[in-house]
């Protein structure tokens, strides 16, 4: 059982600038929710000038509660995003987010998660029921999110547990590069593995492997000088050019250009 939220910056482009411009922090949910929820993420801002943040999404569903200025709270279910996400923050505001573990939103949604991929839908109104997830202290916001998710009454699902464990294996094992290898490890057919991921994660296992590898390359680039040829080999790319193509397609800039853009702003 985890006792601290993850501290990495995977998927966040220019994480140093994000932390300078806004208050960003992560918290763990109530113990009963930890099999399903990766962490809560809270952002508060008070900006003199607009600020654009870019994120390469994880293979995970998020609930996003937002209040800008004195406006009303909005509440959305955000499916797995295939494309680079861009958001411009201005003035004052707050976001209280829930990042689910890949594969673990299915017990709440109770339908194939692929129907959410690339889409945003309102959180069911009965669940919100006047709860203000963006109001109060961090402890109060966390308590509100706990209450909302527990009221949703997730139902244990062995297939969701299996999908979550397989996605976590992909995340932590850099040597896992092919879907067939993952299937073989667990005595599964590739076809069953693909169906399991589409139903519970929302995208296929090959996409999850590639997304995690690009996210790792982004994090490495933000951390200091990188031997791109060695990193390409470590992440299972055929050559450095292949890594450059995938990185550029995912982020809109080459690895070298991204590394230069953050080299003077890290920390």
C-alpha cells in the first residue's frame, strides 16, 4: 500500500515552469480508494499574465473540478487523451483533479472505458450534489473528493484489477517493449490482452507502451543532458531517429529543441 503520491513529472512539459507559475501538489485518497485512484492533484493560481501549460496525458481517466474566478464549479470526466493537451490559465482559479490508475475507472463507470477516450463528459449530477471540490483547504478538498468517490460505490472487478496490474507493469519495466512479450509473460493471447485494455484502460496495450516511453523521454530531457542514442536503445526504439519522430509527433518539438527550451528553467 502506497503512503506517498508519486513525485515524478512524467507527461508534464516544462514542469519547473508549472511549479513557478501555479501551486501544484498531489495527495493520496482515502485508503479504500487507493486500489482505484493514483492520486488527487490540486492546482491554484493567481496570475498577472496568462500561462499556457502542455501535458502529454497518461493512459488514465481523470475527474476534473474547476472554478475560475467567481464563476461556478464545473465537473467533467476526462477520458484518456491521445493528443497533447494544452490549457491556458489566466486570472485566478482552482482545479481539484482525480487521476485514476489505468484500468481502474471501469468499476465506477461500469461500461467500456474506450467510449470515453478522447472525450470529456459531465460528472453525473447526482454525484456532485452540491459538493464544492474546489473550496476550502487541501484537507477539505480531499475529503470532498473522497466522499464523492465513495458515494459512487465502485464495484470490485477482477478484470479491472488485472488490467491495472498489467498497465503498472508496463510503466515500471523499461525492458517491456512488445505486446506479445507481455501476453507471453501472463499466458494470455494478444487478442485477449487488447480487448482487456480497450474495455478497462480505454486504449490498446501497444499505445500504452509507446506513451509511457515517450513520457520517460520527456522527463529525461527536462532533467539535464541526455545521450539520445543510448536513451533510444534503452526505451526499445530501433534507432535514435525513431525516438525523435515519436517525440516530435507527441509534443510538437524535437527532443533537442525541447531540452534547450527547459534547460534554463528547470527547478
